[in-house]
């Protein structure tokens, strides 16, 4: 484990005013990964944006864990659809370009 790629969960909770139990519930639901070393929990730095987003949904909008899971699932699905649309548009552009050059 490269320590510079992780932040202690306790430190995150104190700095962001988030309950440690909330972070652990995110982990237990599979929304984030927690690494435990010598009974201390760590969050990967690349997951901080997600944890902060989940915390805002929970604390500012009063959305429960099940709602956060549903929102996360829908956002992932929406991103996949957007990527598919971009791919199809690029394919269509290539097809249209080839048709124009044939005329």
C-alpha cells in the first residue's frame, strides 16, 4: 500500500464533518473501498470526490444510503449511455463523411 495514495478515514471525517459510521456504511454497501492497516481505515485519494458527493447527498439533501446507491447506479448508467452516444455519433460522422466523398 502506497501511503501517499490514501487518506486516513478518521482524518477525512474530522475535516469534512462526516460521521465515521457513514463512511463505513458506504464501504459496506460497496460504494467505496476502505483499506484497513493495523486497525486503521484508509480511503483511496481517487475516491474522495465520490465520498464527498455521497456525504453532500446524505447530509445536505437528507438522502438515505439506499437512495445514494440508486443515484450512484443511475449516474453510472447515464455516463455509460453518454459514452455510447458519443461513440455512435463518431461512427455516424465517419459514415456520413464517406457518403459525401462518394457523391
